[in-house]
C-alpha cells in the first residue's frame, strides 16, 4: 500500500510536481513517426505530461512541437496554417518557426520590435526509431536513450500507440507484475493452452514465482523464477528503465519489445509499443498479429489511438468465451491488461491495497520512481541515467536454470540483459 | 424549508455520514431476484449507498455481494470468473467466496498464510419476496422486515426496479405528498377522468386535503382527508416506514403496493416497486399495465433499469396530449412523478422552498429521518424498528367517513393499517 | 494581460458578482421574438446570466419570464401548463401570472392567505425590434436602448441567435479586434479575394492598423486606420456600447448590424445578431446568405441555437479548402470567429497573453467593463448609459480619408457614428 502523499508523487506529472520535473529531464516518446504530419501538412494535437501541444513539420521537414495556444490571445494553433517555414495562427497571422520564434507579427507596425519579445513555448523534437521524441525539460537536451531499435532499418521495427484510461504508473504495473501472466492471459481450452508458450505450461506449473531484483543504473531487472520440470527453475528477467519503460522477454524466436507508459493527463496515459528484430526484417505473420491486437500491440479504431476493446464497452467481454476459451473472454493480451489496470479507477487508491510477494517488482518500481522524482525535485539535478543513454541498450530475457542457481550467475541471462558502457565495449 | 446542514443529513448516504450509518443498520433492498445471476453465471454490478458492489451466485446458489474492487490491487471483480464456489479475480487468480473469505491466493507460495489475512468486503444477502436484500451494517444482520409479500407464492408478487436521477428523499417526497395526485395525475379529458378512480372525482372535489399524522414505531401513517359527496370525508392513509418505504392505498380491488426509495449515489436513486395480492395470483391485465408503466411501475428500456420517459428526453412530453388528454402529456403515473421530483435538480435546494399545509407528510418524513439518523449516528444504536420486523406487515388503506370522524377512530382504517406485534397476535 | 482577479470581474456574471449586478442594471436581450411561444403555448427554457428561466406568453399575449423552478418545492415550470392567464405548475397546480404573482394555490384551504405571500421570481419583459428583452435588475425598468432597428417595420429587420462555447467577453473580443479581419477572414484564392470587399484589398494593403479610441457616454468608438492607395487612410469606426454590444461598419450598400454578446453561464454565451435597413425592406439575397451563415449570422441546426460548425466537430474544417480557398478552411465568417475565441478555452487565462497595438480596442473594452462593473457594484448606482437610451441610436461607419486627417475631424464619419441626445435633435 501507499499513502495518499506518496501516491500523489507517483502519479502527478504536471510541470510543477516532483514527478513532472523528473519526467521532463528525460526525452519523452510522444507518438509514432507515422503519426507526425508531413512537411507543410496541417498540425496535429498532442497531450503530454498534462500539457496541450501541437506537432507539425515545417517546409524543410523539421518537426515543431509547440504549446497549442498562441501566445497572443490563446487561439489554438491546431487550426493554424503550416506554410513557408512555420505555423501561422489564423487569428492574426502571427507565425512561429519550429523553435517557437516569432517569424512574423503582421498586425504590428513594421517598426515594431515586439515579435522579438514573444516566443511560443516550444520543445526540441527528434524522430528516431520510428518514434517522435520530445524534450520538455530545461537546458540543453541530452542524448536520446540508446534503445537497440534506434538505428535499425525501418523494416525491422514496428511501433504503435494507443491511449489508456488510467494513470501511467497503474498501467505500467500490469507489465512488471509477472505473476499475473499465468492467470489473466491463460487459455482455458487445452488446445489453445498448448499452442501458446506465453501462457503455456511453465506459467501453470508454478503460479507463485519467486523474485530477485537486480538494481541497474537506469532502474532494475526484475527476475521471476518458477519451479518447473521437477527440479529446474524457469527464470524471466524483465527490465524496468526510468522513467517509464518496461521490457518483457519474448518467446524464443520472437521479436524484442519495449513498452512505454507515458502520462497524457494524470488520469490517462499513452502506451507506445515497439517490437523489433535486431538482425532481420519483421515477418508478415507477426505484423498481422500485432495489428490485430493479439499480443504485444493493441488494436485500435483505424485512424485513432482509441482501442476497440475499452473501458466504456466493457472490453467487448464475451462471457461465453470466458467460460470455454480464455480466462477473461477479452480479445488480445494488451486489452486484458488494460481491463485490470483501468478497472481499478483512473488513479487507484493505493492505501487500500493488500500486497503480496507477487507484487515485489511493482513495489520496487513505485519506490524507484518516488525516490528518483523526490531527489530530482529537491536537487534540481537530472537523474544519472539521463546522461548514460547506453543504459537503455538492453534486452529482457529468460532461461531455464538448475534450481538453486541465481539468475545473475547465469551467463545466458546476464550477457543479454546487462547494459554495457561505451568504454567497456572498447576495452 | 430546510437549512443546508439539515439537507445534508437528509440526503448524504456515504458510509461516514449520519444517514449512511443509519441506513446501514437496516436491510437494504437492492434489486429484483430476477436480476440476480444464476449459479456460476457472470457477476453483475450494483451501486448502493455510494458503494460499488458486484453480485453473484456461487455454485451452490448462495448469493455473494462483494465490494467491486479486488482487495489486492483494485481490479474489478465484475470481470471475474464465477466458478467452483467463488468469484476469482482474473488479474492474479485470487478467489473469494460469498463471505469475502479468500479461498485461494495462487500467486503466493503454498506456505504463505497471507490469504487468511485478506478479506474482500462482503455483505450478507438474502432473497425474499422476489427481491435481493443486502445488509451493509456492522454486527449480525437483523431479521428481514416482515412485509406481507415476503412469503407469498411467486404468482402473487410482481417486482420491478428502475433508477431515478435525483436524491432518494426528493423522489420519495413525491409519494408522501398526496395533494399532488389531483393535479399531476389528473386526466384532462372528461371520458378518461371518469374511468380513472385514482385521478377521479374525489381528487377534484377537494384539492386541499386536511392532514392527520399518526406516529408508529416504524415511521408514521399520513392520513389525508378530502371533503366529498357533500358531508363526507374521503380519507387516505399512506404509510411511511423507516428508512425509505412508502405505501399508498390501492383502488378497491387493486393489488397492494410498496415503493422503496434507495440511495444509489447522493444524486441518483433506485426505485423498487412491489405489487402483490395477499390471497390470489396477479391478473394478466394488471401485469400488462405495470410492465407498460401505466401505473405503479415504470416502463424501462428492456434489459436495463433506464426508464423510457426520463430527464434527458424531457420524459417524451407530448404537448398536444397535455392540452387535451392528461395534465402533463407524459405517459405513466410514475414517469410523471419522476418528472416533478427530478426537475428540481439532483439534490433540491430546500432552503428556497415555500411549504404549505399540503406538505405536512413531506415535512414529517424529513424530520423523522433527520432525527432518526442523527440519533443513530450519535448513539451508535440501531433504530428500534430494526428489531421489530412485524412493524412492516401493514397496508395503506382508505375509506369514506362521516365528516368530523377522526380516521383513527374508524375501525375499517385502523384494522388494516396498524401493525400487530407477534405477542398481540398470540394473545 | 489581465490578473486573475480582474479576469474574474470581467467574466463572472452571477447575481452576486460585480459584473452580475452591473449587467442587471441594463435590459438584457434574450432571444428572438420568433422564439417566444405564442399565447397559451408551452413555455420554453432560457439560461441567462447564470439563471435558469422559462419564457411564456399568457392568454392575453403578455410575455412572462419566470425562474424555472416553482417556489413551492422546485419542480420545473418548463413542464407546466400555460393556460387561462398564467402558467400552472403541474405538481400541485400552483398558478403564476407573468408578474410572478400566485393566482391560485389550490392545495391550500380556501381560507388560506398563503398564496399572497409566495411569488415566483419574475422579470419584466418586452418585445421590440424582433427581440425579447428582459430586465433582471432591481427597481423600475429603464427605457429600452434606442437602437435604430427598434421601431422599424418587420421586413427591414433580421434577427438570429446562436450559442457559443466560451465566455461572452472572449467572444466579443473577436469583434472589436479589427486587425484580425485581414487574416482570419481572408480568401486565399485570388478570384474570391477580389470579389469580397470585407476581406479585400484594403485589409491586405496594411495589416497593422493604427488606432484611435473616442470615448462615448455608452462606451467608445474604436477607429482603426489602414494606409491605402498610396497616400490615403482607410478608417473603420467600430462601436462598443455597454454592456456587450458591438457594431462593425457594413460594406457600402449593405445592411446595418449589431451583435450582442450575452452571458448564458460564465463558460457559454448567447450571440444575437440583428441586421437591418433603415429605409427599405431587406433583400432575398442577403437574407439567404445570412441564413446560410456566410456572414453576419451563423448557420445552426434547424430548430436549435446550435451552430453547424462548432467546437466539438472542429468547425468542420476542410484542410484542403484551407490550402486553396480560404485562410481557415471553415465555412462562414462567424464560425471562423467562434473557432479562434472558443479555442482559447471556456474562459481564457488572460495572465498568459502578449498584447500588442492590434489589441487596443480589446484592452479598452476590458477596462471599460471592469471599471464600470466595479463602480456599479461599489456604488449600487446604475451606469449613466442606462438612463440615456438614445446613446444606442448609432451606426458603425467607414471612410477613406487623406493621410493625416483625424477620423473625428471627418464629418462623414462623425455624423453617422455619434449619438444625438433628444434635446440636440430639437435644437
């Protein structure tokens, strides 16, 4: 459980909140690159960390991320004209470039210097790894986190975005919480269960995983082990990376993945999922399954970020299917996650919880964020991980080890999961 | 009129409010038995006294009423699996029986004692008189109120439930307030007026009834008398029974009825109506009229508790009908009541009222509830009526008496209306 | 920019606010006469200055404007019966005349005097100039403002009403702010630009008008001048008349117009537009253009005051049209105005603005209202303009003058724009 005070630190991301300051010291993933308008095309809206923004691409293809409201009298730049190097507010023709500088203020006399004193709030933006990244903090932007997928060819990456009707931390809890996999995502019918390794026999053999948390400079690795095959232990190593990234191990042969849980408001979040293959293009079959929301990604109403299965339609739960086929009767692993996390309310009252050993990683994530946010707000210093982008070049992984062997002692686990500093690579 | 303070006592039913404590010392009628799921069928949601609950029936047919949110991390048990003796949260497979005891906590090690320390909030429930009753109070549940219809054969009882968009007390006022009958429910066309005794000539002959309140141990009997047929007085005796029951006298030959006005939130209430015949099955014709919302009951969108005629569609008022047929142009006596009570707002501002003699029973009801709730909250003692279920075995009734004769002096009135303690029956 | 305190004075119109008291010392235009029900027809709802009202016409054709809620127990008089000289609440048959006097209280004994002590809150109402006017202030109502269109024959006046999703002051700013015309309403395609004088070449020749404010007893005349045709200045004189009237000069040959920006709640306003020809009937072509929302008026969903192009449908913006035909891609000059004013939020945060010379009239309007409202609230005195209805008999106008000539020195401007006191006319 968590006091109301600590819950507020964990969940409130406005610019004047400890978490808000903390999050703003990192780059924030904001949308997929495919959602960013083309050069000179109309802007799109973006709500991020409790701020209302517009995103556009100028005539030279540079991406601009500006506060939605014109600094003049607040008209929305969403309705603006994106033309000839900047976005123009249609109210009075004030025009801003991607840095927020006022290029023209045609309603003032030509002798006026006023335009030099007015700036639209703007944030640096980059496109990398098929995502748009925004830096909403003070000072110079750091390097982007060096996720493995950044830099891969396009055909090796698939990224999608949807929104979820609850606080980002609550949504993310559903990912760190490995113990739920054996229930929420279980197939009830024997045939399906056999075919789905993710929800397959290891998760049924031992439903109460043991935990081992390994701290990293960017968060922690949450190892959860299940007693299987008599005398072995099936270890899964999940990654939690500040401020809101999670990785869970893919099934053997499957693509790598990271999910990003980004505050939109305090009661809503974006989820961005990237799946990638480090050494090959993605396959048609896996792409089709992702687009259809079967796993990893979620299916949405085309052209929107609104999931098909969602809170206000009870996730299209099929009670007959729930009896005979899947544990929930809800289509898609991610929709199942959304159902349990959203149904606790927009911001869960964590003072009423009863936490057990299965919540080990959830508790660690909360503590890590609360401590890091509090420290950042108190010191005004960016967290150490911000300056070490290579910390993000990691994988989640899994292995079956002899019972008694610590996961961190297994090369096959640690080689894959541990980040390497550039100097180490050169050594 | 009522001060803001007293209005708050009258209207706020959360668990920490005086009224909330008071209401929780009684059994609360919650839904019709027909709405309770069958054994092992999916649970349904129930909002009651500002709490969110789920209702299910376990494999043995026992009814469970649990807080909607799992005590673990708050996922909704509405999406749970109702199977093999309890409801299982699909997030982590925690399973609860109808008493809220945790039967399984499979994500904890088999040696863990944790499940014995976690309980889902649960409330005792009973099905009686075609209704589901829930006891939301402390300590052992009392006996159910001994309404006459409880124990009758099913074919003699008809129960329905709908919701109303205002506070329970405001909704109930429309029932105790006999004086409105001659107006709100009046038929304008002469032919219809002659055919409808309820809205018939007695209500037109004298529109300003006199009042006589007779206290009972469970509330009061509100007698209202109209000067009719020259030198007689038509007395109607309505029952008000704590905490929120009302009975109005049926027309001669018609079924008995009780209406129950149950807080859902402070700005919404359930209405449950039971009509019954003590000595015979109900007739097809009266059943059809009830289902169609002509009187006593209200017509709803099939499969829901949402009335067809309601606030957000202006009760489908037909202004032409209002000119020529009925006083309101609105279909159904209960929809007419809902219109006047809901249109005063979700919680009426009673500091701005102008009350007259016609409001005698309304004033008495408010005072009775406010005093009883305040006393209950101050003393922590359940009201006396809770321990005397026989107080609820009463009828509303009516008679035409010689002018000057007190209604309580008339055997035909008092014999029907007065509750009898068991020892009196045995005497 | 404006402090939060001053913004509150400018924007909050409830009866206990400085602005609320101030506005209530004037007649308030409330709806078009065409929207007022006929004698004995059902009442209609009206929200005005944060009050909920009903409007009806009694059997003799007198208009009644009463508080929506019955003074008895608050049932809505909207559902009432309008018959035989008054409106009757259908709950208990209490009946009120257009002055709010209780004509009948049939649920009280015939000897009761109670009805003489109960009054429905009522406001004097008049129909003039095809509008309904309501006086919501204390004491005797003043004379109606003597707008020129009041008293003209019906065929010379066209009035319409719609609602807007922001505070009245913000909506009105879009009208006083002449500088925006050259942008917001600009035609992008050359052909259209040449044909539309309003958005024509003078607005393109000089986009940074100079300003000259001329105080009047009822507000001010805002003259804005553009350098045109080499050595001339195109002056437009807009009228601002307390408390919320604006006039902009019609194109030569076009009808006169006034717009009225009336608080509904603090976050919504009515807009009433009247166009008229002092000396001739209106033409079919201009009427068609007004009904279609091309200019001056706004097109609405038939039978409602809801605009077709509105906030929740992004004003049906057509991005292709925005590239090739009009500056906004939005149909109708008034919808374009609504888009920019509404998109700043229901009540703009004026502490974050950056005002320039183009905002001269906007700033003056705010200051004038804030000062007048504060003075009225402090003194309890009605503003001077209330007692001088002739101040409203003015026009907005325009002229091309030699550069250097002050607009107030030009007869052609001042003759048209200046109000004349009755004694002056007689002199």
